[in-house]
C-alpha cells in the first residue's frame, strides 16, 4: 500500500471511530436521562404516598394518577426524540 492510501485509510478509520464514539455518548446520555426521569417519577409517587393528613397514607386521587401517567409518557416521548436527534447528530445525518 502506498503512503497516500494509508493516509486515506487512517482518515476513514478516524471518522468511523468518531461516529462510534458519538453514538456511544448519545446512548450513555440517553440512558442517564431515562434513569433520572424514572427516578424522579418514582420519587414523586413515593412522596405522594407519604402525604398523611390523618393517621395513614392517602392514596393519590384518580386525577393525580392520570396526570402522573400522562406526564411520564410525555417525558418518555421527549427522551426518545432527544435520543433520535443525538443519534442523527452522531451519524451526521441531520
């Protein structure tokens, strides 16, 4: 192989490694974000269960349960959109 073709091969290898690195970072960021989101959702549910106006914990109302479920769904969709954009950025397709 000539020196020029080695240089081209090294440049391509560097680009592939860069894309792989960006993709791994995007997935790590997405996983961290999902873990934080679910942690916050579960903490909120636990905190709501501990509210005690009388002698014992008061279960959340039906409206509160609907709000939490929808809010969590919205957060999951936003996280999925963010991950998709991060992957597109990592692959330089956007």
